[in-house]
C-alpha cells in the first residue's frame, strides 16, 4: 500500500470533522486558498512553512507533517 499524501489527512481528519471549508481553513492558517487547495488535492507538497502552520493549528507539531510528506515523497 502506497503512503498517503498529507493533503488527504488534512482534508479527511482535520477539516471535515470541523466542517471547515478550504476558504476558512486557509484564512485560519494564514495562507492563500489556492495554496491550501493544491495541498488538499495532492498537487503540492506540504512545505516546512505549511507544516509549522498546520502543527500550530491542529496541535500536532510540524514534525509529523514533514515526516508524512517525506514518506510520501520516498
């Protein structure tokens, strides 16, 4: 089974349970809607800066997002 892109985790485990739209989530994270949309749709990687923002927003720390992205990339 191939690794899961972090965008899928963000979409299904972070945004959907909170009923957050992409627009609201992007605003809360302080990123452009298009930037978050690309990650959620698995067309872009989670950058270190995005990992920090996700870690702060969801209480996970940045490392988990960086490790997920690295695992996916490998």
